[in-house]
């Protein structure tokens, strides 16, 4: 054929099959968008994660500091090395040594001279809490005027060379603590410092001030001698020109340059290179270059490489769990695309067989089909990939382009390859019914291969676990998909059996509908089983993703409950005000407010301390049942009366340490003899601790005077309820906080739960899993819809013929429903069972702790976080499949009833 003929045939084909072309284009566009968006989504949340890891760290942990000690300065004129001009020149040269992606924040950088050893101020008027002299650190730093507001006096000026008196400024906070004012003089060993100004830092939490807190505020330290004594430490801010003056003191002056790392433009792909730059700066070639500028003894130090190591561990722990979702949704999308091509090849089977019988070559036929599919699939894939690049933020472009190109290629080749396999040789048409088809040997070998792979993947996942490290293993990540494929293949082999068994008794009945529906279902072409494969794999992926999300939510709920012990917890170091319980009990949403006396008792065996919990049994038992933390009956703590030991509920560790024999405790209100009568793993007041729970009424009976003293009142208030008004609760706590004394503290379970989902790395991974669940369910419904629409013309013609023979509309609708339901019901029920089985099989190897809990790389205080069966994710997609089948069948019957039989029957005559 000429090129013009090929083009003409292609144009004719696309015009006459607009619906099929539109469906293929839409499917490829959506699939290409998802495929291209996935790597960019991973890049986006990993980038947010690494920026959060560095941005949330304290300022001292995200800086690079270079220092040169006094003994390492080898210049002929040592004092010249400490001059401001020389330090500025070295600062500019050091900055030029930093290579991408090591970026520093110029406006927060700092350099100068400081004393590594504090100098004691002997002035008698300075405060001395326990005797020792205040210790002063001296800083001759640059850019002081740019980072502080002058409150009083003026900035320090440089002293003349050799002068023994220098000027210094201090912050208002330091001046207030030490009683300094403008004009005060401090006499230090070898130097007199006169205070010339008071400053207020522009940004006290920024790196300029926060890395070395002594610059901004005085603090109280404890001496190392015996006995330890408290004393004040403070920083004095000198002019940068006074750096040489520090060499005459005993303060061991050192030059330093401090550079905060700027992570605002850092990406996850740059994080390994940034770590390599930092390691080289600390120990390698970059340090040698810095020493060529700053001096042979220069040392570089930074905690940023440790932060990047922590991010890399977290990233490596999350990656295997995310890979499971990626393999699942990718396989489902590929199966649906292949199924679309197979259904199209089956629909056009008579046309292709006729072309082969009239001499069309296999290569020419395959090329024509590839051109038809490519004309739709390739532009759609390009549009989907381009849309993903525009909509989804990310750094890397190539993986997204490759994913979109692969989707377009698969959409292009699915139809021609299936057609080439089915029409290798011209042959007479033969009916291949689903109920009587016999699998070929090649299919049997392929199914056994998939079975072996699935078994190996399940065993590997259960043995290794996703938390074992070592990167992403493709076989392990594909385990849920392989289980779904095996189940689908088994059901495809078993599906014809119930059809044949049900068709025999239906043939002997007088009704038409049941027999005709079963006969048509059994005589469907063998390719009609392909939607079942796609449905089961898609449903399994959706079920598995839903169980991952349910496991994450359950783990976070449990962790928040363990941290708080109830819906809310009010506590203090001293007894709580008596009116506080009444105030919080009136807060909307609070069902119960339980006061608890909680004290720590030293153990006789030298082990961990015991937590003595004293509460009212009825109220505390209600709280324990509501939270699920060590539920018990109030009768288990009933007062025995007399001098008999008090019954106690203890933790397993307490029972293992002391047994069930009576033991004596010595709280602040008097001795108690207790005897363990029950064991609980947790209790709301002290989840997971070594606790001893006692009846408050029994303790009050034994020590009525001391127990009633206000100093021995409850120190803990536990609240239960639903939808607590957090604002009103905080207001009540603030209103009852005493002006003097320790503050009241409030912990909310909801706040703890929200904090557990605060990491961008975990949030992004969780969103990807949510998208996988939605996409899996969507592809399942799409597979069913495509299969139903594939057979729609034949069903419509059948209804038209039956109506000409007198079939009532009601029976026509019943026929459509009964024909569509067997495969939908089998897919829904089979998908739910396979999903539940996959969760049971793979739960032991899936540790969700890295996704559920921040900073967890597997296991942790709560143990491994496992999959959890989620009824909604199991039932909703399955129900959706059945409902969609019913809706399509009824809609088809309704539309057919409104068209004339002559028009329906003539549709089959069209070319």
C-alpha cells in the first residue's frame, strides 16, 4: 500500500470508531498522568522531608563552623592574624570554597575572635549565687550593628594597639541578670572591659545569636568541683577591631567562621552530594583547601551531615513500603491497558480474520493496527505526561518522561501484538466458549511460573520484612500483586465449572431468563475472562492499600493514647487546685474527670522505680474501659478492711520482680502494705510503666489525716469523652494556674495524634498510598465498565430479537442483570477474600512504623506496626463493582426499550 492509502485507511478508521478512540485516549492519558506524576510526587515529598529535617533542627545543628586555635596561628605577627580586615578577607575566600549544593545563608553568617576559656570577673558587686565569680566569654564579632538594636549607649569602638581597656556591649537580658549598665567596668585577668552600650537582638532565635546562647543572655552553670556550686556565665560583645587584644588574655582566643546552611533550595536528589561535601569539608580535600586560607590548624565541624544521615535512614525505611504501592498500581494499570487491547482485538476478530484470509500480511496488519492505536495513544500519553509535569511539583523530568513514554508504547502495542498472536495464520472461524475452553500448555507453564514467583515473594517478605533495610527488592514489593494475579488465574480456571453446573438444571426449567443468561455467560469468548483478572488485581491493590492506611491510623491512635493515657491529661509537679476538676468537668465533650495521686517509689531491688497510682476505683475503671488501657472491675480493688494487705493491680514487670507476696511501700502520707491480685499491661495514669494501682478509699481509711492534707492532693487529672473542646479546656487550665509555683500542663490526645503526622516525608508517603487506593478502585471499576461496554452491542441486538418474539421488558431487564452479575459477583467476593488473605499472609513482613511514627525506622516502643484489615476498603470497592454492573445492565436495558427493534437489528448490517 502507498503512504497515502495507509493515511486514508487510518483516517477512515478513526472517524468510524470515534468512541473506541476516545476511550483509548482517555485511558492512556489518565494512566500516563499517574505514571508520570508518581516519581515527581516521590521527589516532592522527599524534598519537603529533607528541608524539614534541616529546618526543624536547632540552629547549632544546621551550621558549618571553622575555627583556628591560638596555638595553630603560625604567622610572623600573630596579632595581625586576628585583625578584622584579615578575618574578612579569609571569610570571603572560605565562602568561595563552598561548592553546590552546599549553600550558606549570608545574612546570618558570623566570624570573629572569641575566647575558648572563660575569664572570671572579680568585681565584688557582681551577683554570685553560691560563691564563685561570674565567668565572662569575650566575642569580637562582625556585623553586630546589623543584627541588634541599640537600646542605650553606643556600639563598642576599637581600642588602640596594646591598650589594656576595651569597650564592650551586652544584651539587655545579660545586663538585667548581672546588674550591668552603661559605664560599668569589669576587671578580667589581663584586661579591663567597660560597658558602652546595651543591645536587643533582632532575631534571638536566628543562627547569629542562638548557636552560642551566651552572646544573647547570661545563664547559670554549675562548677565541676566538690561540692558543685552555681555561678553565672555571660558574653561580652567587643568591636571586631579588638580581636588582637584578646591574644594578651588567658582566654585562649580562637578565630572562627560560622555559616548557617541554607536548605531552602535543597532537593532530595542533592542530599547525598551535600553530605559528601560536608564530610570532605570536615575530613577531606575541602578541609585542605580551607586550611590553605584560614591556617594549617583549621578545623571544620558540622552536625548537618548527621541530620542528612537521619533523613537517609528514614527515606530508606519508607522506600520499600512505597514500592509496594508503586508495583501494585503500576501492574494494575498495565493489565487494564493490555485488557483493553485484547478486548479490542476480540471485537475486531472477524474483520482481522477476513483480512488475513484475503491475503493481508501479518506484518502489514500489525503495522496498520499499531498506526491506528499509536495515533491515539501516543498523543494522549504525551498530554498526560506534560500535564503531570505542569501540575505535580518535582525536580527530575526524565523518570516522568520515561513513564509516560512507556504508557504510550504499551497502549500502542497492546492491540497489534494481541491481534498478531491470534491471527498468525489464516484460519476458519471457530467459537471459543468460556465454559468449554481448555487452557493451552503455554498458559499452564506461565501460570505455574507466576505461582512460583508469588510463593517466593511471600516467603521473602515474611522473612526479610520491609524494615530490614537493603533498599527496594522488586520481588518483595510485587508480593501483593502476585497474590492477586495467582488468585485471578485460579478463579479463571474455576469460573467455567459453576457455569456448566448451573446451566444443566436451568435447561430443564420452564423459564427463559435463567437458562439464557447462563448460556450466554458460558458461551462468551475466552477473552471475557480478562476483565476478571484486571478486577481481582485492582481490588487486591485497593484492599492492600486500605489496610496500610488503616494500620498507620491505628498505630498513631495507639501511640497518642499511650503518650497521654486519656483524651486529655492535666498534671503538675504540685497538687492540682481543688476547683480545677469542677472547671474541666464542665468543658463541652468531657464525660469524666478522674483525679489521680501519682507518686514515684524507689524499689528495694535496685531496679527501675515504681509508679504508685491511687484513684477512685469506679471512676478509674470507667476510664480504663473507655481508653482500652488495662480495663478492670472496681470490685478487684475492694477495700479488705482491717490491717489486711490492700489489693493492687500491677504491671507484668512488677509481678515478675516482686511476685505475689505482700510488700510494703512508703509514700509521703504513710506506709502501705499491698498484695498484687491482678495484672494489667497498661493503665491510663502510667501506660506501659512499672505501676501499682490502689484504691483511694482504702488509702484514706488507713491514713485519714495525712491523706487529706492539701500537700498530698492529686497531681494528675485524666479526662475522657468525645470531641473535647480544646480551646475551652486550655482556657480552664490557664484560669486555674497559680501565679506563683509550678505551671499546670495540659496534654491532648488529638494534639499528640496530629504531631505524629507532622513529618512531610510521612505525609507525602501516606498521600501516595491514599492515591494508590483510589486509583486501584478506579481501575477496577474501569475494567468492569470496559468489559460491559464491549458486549453491549450483542446484548442490545439480543434484546431486540427477543422483543420481536414477545419478551416483556421486565424479563429483558432481568436477563441483562443476570448475565452481568456472575462475573461481577465473582470478582467482588473473590477480591474481598483475596485481599483479606493477602493481608494475613503479608502482615508479618510489613512494618509500617516508618510511615506511621516520626523518627521510627522499624519497631520502636510500640513494636512493629502491622497491616490492619479495614472493612471499608474491603467492602466499598467490591460493592462498587456490583453496583456498577447493575447500573450498566439496567441502563442498557432501559435504552434498548426506547429504541425501535428494526434500528437495533440493522446495526449488525453496518460495515
